[in-house]
C-alpha cells in the first residue's frame, strides 16, 4: 500500500495512556508515537480506569510522567460515556481503535463502538482475552465486546486461538509485541551490581513486574532451595495479592539470596535491574504474551519462560532464550543450572544483540503492519 494513502487514515484511539502507569500504557504510548506521521491519529485516555477499591496497588498513576492525552471517560461510570462519544466523534475518524486486556472494560467499549456509524471501522488490539483469574461472567463480557468490533489485532497465536474460540468468523492478524526502547541503554554491569550490593561474580536471576499468582513467583522462590549460594534472586515489582505468602516463602529459603523490592519500578530505574541480571525468569502458570519479555530483549537479557500459554512462541531454546517444559521447583532449578553452564547464556546474549541491531525500527514496522491490515480490511467492508 502506498504511504500517501496510509497517511489519510484518521484514527480515534482509546486506551490506557500516560499519566496512567503500567505495561498497557507504555505499549499504547509507543504505538501512538509510531502511528503519528503514518496516519492522522488522535489519542484519548481515561479519567479513571478502576475504582480505588478494585485496584490493589498503591497508585494507578506514574510519578515520572505528566498527563499528555485528553482524559475523557471513567470506565465504570456510564454517565461519562455519552460525553466520551462526543469527544471521539469530534475527531471524525475513519477507524476507532481500542486496547483490550480484561473483560472489565467490555461494557464501556461496547457502548462506545455502537455509537459510531457503520462507516467507521472498529478495531480492537487484544493483549489478553481470557483472564488469568477467571470469573463466571468473563465469557459473557468477552462476547459482548467482540461482537461490536469489525477486526482484531493480537500479539500472539495463543490469543488468536482464544479469539477464534469465541468468534470463529473473526477477522484477525497476529503482530508480535515489539521490544521496548524507552528505558534507556544498558548500564555498566559492575556499577549495576554495586547498586544492589550484589557480588560481581554472582549468578543473578531477575523476576520483574507486577506480582500476581499466575506469574509463578512462588515456584521460583521454592526453586532457590535447589540452587547454591552463588545464585541471587532479584525480585522487583508491586505485589498484588497475598504478600505474606511470598515473605514467608523467602524467609524459609535455606540457600541462595533474595532481594525483594516490592514496589512499582519507575521507568528511569528499570535499566538498573536488567543491567544487573544474567537471566530474566518468567515461570508463568498461564500467560499469552509479556511486556517483561520485550523489556528483557531490549537489554539483551536472556529469558527463561514456561511453556504455559504463549510466551514461548517466539523463543527457540538455547538460541534467543530458554524454555521450561515442566513447571515445578525442581525442574526449574535444574533448567537454571543448565543454562548457566557451557557458555549458553553468552550464546543467547549475542543472538539478542544481533536481533536488536536488525530490529531498531520494530515499532515503526508494527505500525506499518497494523495500518496495512486495517486499511485492507476496511476496504473490504
């Protein structure tokens, strides 16, 4: 498709965006930047995402970012929906695009999508369809959401499979999650270790991101008892759930060392953690794709991922990362010891460096693929 035609596409985009924090906000912000110049895009975000009593963290907002997008709707307050429709329609879009990552947002998105005429193409970019902690009404909400959109972009084959299980006739395209680049370059290895008071010859395992049960941190902590004292587990992220459970498990470890930073990590501090790590471990009990995996790749830090869900789809074991066949403490510890032997980590680090050098414009390519898909499908409608 000619770029001159692409730039004529007018998009109204609604998602979590700064000042909201978290992976969806970061993803959306980078996508908006990539789409500018390639399309006529106006981006909007929430007044409030969740009621305070449903949000388990300290704050929904980032301290390091200023508000930079119009805040037009409160997801759980239908009284704000009508005004939001007016704002979205005022941009006179050809395409209405939303990010979808949990059924909680389905009623709001369905209401907004229905208020556009059939001439406006409705596209959902789906990060996750089936929640990690399912509830009996999630299926109903997903169906409500999906029937109001014309086409779908997903980030993994696993999510595409979930999509088609709900809506077999769905028009969809898989575009893998690009790596992140907004966290800066790697820092000096020794200085990063000193930042955490970690010995330079230690074997550092990193668990990064919001801590929820499905991410398997409890299994990784238990695996530390099968590793020797040279291993250090660096945990960085706010705990959503039973904090006492993790503290008790850490206290029970007889071997190894655990450093726990149980708070949200602001963007400017992310590089410290990945620069100090030898390997980023994602022992997820379930999962479709992970922004943490994308961050690790940007710092050339090898990941070890379980085969539960879709995280392993882009990983060739021993080439650009490592995969775990069976998720339990003993198997995980055996795999960790294996990847620290025979120069395996260095092989993967070199491959990640090559991949990053060849994919410096990943977000631009993602935007191109995204625009090409919606332009093609809109023409067919």
